[in-house]
C-alpha cells in the first residue's frame, strides 16, 4: 500500500465497485493526470536515463530479463487461457484476457524499479525486450486466438 500506483488502483476498484463518482474538487486534478498519460512515457524516453537508454535488443541479456520476458510473453498468456477456460466466462472474455496477458511489459515497471532502486536496468531491458519481441508474439497469439474461434 505504500506504492501510490497500487493504492490508486485499489481506490479505483473500490470506487467502481461501489459506483462512487470522483468528488467534484478532484475532477480537475484527475483530468490533468489523465491528459499527462502520453507525455509522461515520452519524457522518460526524451531525457537521459542513469542506466542508459535501453535498446530493443540489449547487447547483453541477463537471465532474469530473459525469464521475465518469457514469463510475460509466453507463460502468462498460456496460463490465462487455461485458467479462464476453467470458468464459465464468455469466450470473448477469454480471448480478450489472453490477448491482454500477451502484451509487453509496461513502462511503469521501469518507473517503479527505478523509484524503488531495485533492478532498474533490468526493468528497462525487460520493457525494451518484451516490446521488441511482442511484434512477433502478439501476432502469433492473435493468429492462434483467431483459429480457436473458427
């Protein structure tokens, strides 16, 4: 709960579950925060990083980065497909959840690892590697999901 991203997500879930609206005095701040969603990642790329700018394929890929990339791009979509298949969820939900599970690691992973001072370079490399590889893996997942519908 000390992480503001986690706290904000939990507050949002509770508010949505209880059908609560954002207080009127917060609307301006929330709208400005939403408007900054695109510029924030861009500013991360535009300014120099202390750990170096990650390239799509780092010169030296460490085993934890490879493990994280494999887990995110291969294992998580498979586990999502299997787990949702055990429920009575509609097929479209299963397809959508699997596709979302196959997306690359988000930039907020790098932001959090850097802010917490834990594995920042690895976080940056994982984001870069999964983004580069997702061109291939997302295409494969989309093809497989299309065939599962037919």
